[in-house]
């Protein structure tokens, strides 16, 4: 349910602050891989594992059950969110594979557009979850903010690999992976904040499907490619943190 104790202005400022924090963390990731490349490459996997643990746990233990109580068709929207993200990533991958693997558009620009769109959707998820409740939004934000750090690193490296200069890679990565998140929140909030509880439940389930996809089909497989000594422990820590927060509420 929406929390009527907060004014419209206050409700807007909370998700705006959370999405802006995500943008800051993404920017830190971009700066880190540029300034401290060796440290960034060695530790990115741990951030990915921890973020995946939080996102997946929060989705299954809180967001999904919450959406089911708000809309009887929430399971359908949950599946739709997962499949839509899979379809989106399939289209991006298929388009990339049809190009010359050495072309700049393939290695840098096309993935950049995909990341930009994904980050814009992240901003919409902030609007949805904080409209449901501050607690739901905060839980979601914890996992999402954590996964922004490696996303900034990955975006910057993709652009460098695509032939862009360090300066242009820095600027484009900042715009696509960082700025797009608060932009998505600001654009979507005026509409989402006015919908009824049933539609909000459907949107929440749709969001849960996308978060589960990001955690299980994007973050974890990426971590598997570069296994680190404490990867499993870090994943467990993310799950544990999520469980502690949810059960203590």
C-alpha cells in the first residue's frame, strides 16, 4: 500500500535520492577502473556476487510476496518481467553478433545503448518500489545500488574495447550508466505515484521479474566466468544481509 504519511514532495525526494546515489556509485565504479584498474579488475566479482545475493533474496522474500497481495495476476506479470528482460538482452546480443566483431558499434556503442536503456528501467523500478512503501524501496535500492559499481566498470571497459578514447569512454559511460537512472526515476514517478494499488502490484511484480533476471541471469553468470576465492562467501553475505533486514522489519 502507499504510505499516506508522506507528502508527494517527500515521496519524490526519497526515490530521487536513492536513484541519485545509484548514479554516484556508478560514477565511482567508472572512476575506480580508470584510476585503479588492477584493484577494480580484482574485486569487481565480489561486488557482483554480493549485489546478486541481495537482489535475488529481496525479490523472492519481499517484493514477490508483496506484489501477490496487491494483484491477483501478479504471477503473470512476474513471469512477463523476467521474459521481457530476457528478450531485450537476446535482441541486443543477436544484433551485436550480426556485426563485425571488430567494429566500434559492435564492441562499444550497441552495448552502451543496452546499458543505458537498462539503467533507465532501473530508475523506473525506484519509482515503483518507493511508491509501494519506503521499506520496499529501500530494500530494492540496497541491491540495485550495489550492482551499479560493477556496471560502471563494465560500461567503461566496453567503450575502451570498442575503440573510444579514455575521455569519451568516461563521458559516455557516465551518461548511459549513471545519469539515466535518476532520469528514469524522474520521468516515471509522476505517473506511477498516481496509479491504484492493483496496477501498482502488477508493476511491482514486473519489477521483481526484471530484478530476478538481472541477479540470476546476468550478475551470477558473470561472476562464474571469473571465479574468486571468496565469491561464494560474498554471495552468502548478500543473502544474509537481505534476510536480516527483511526479518527484522
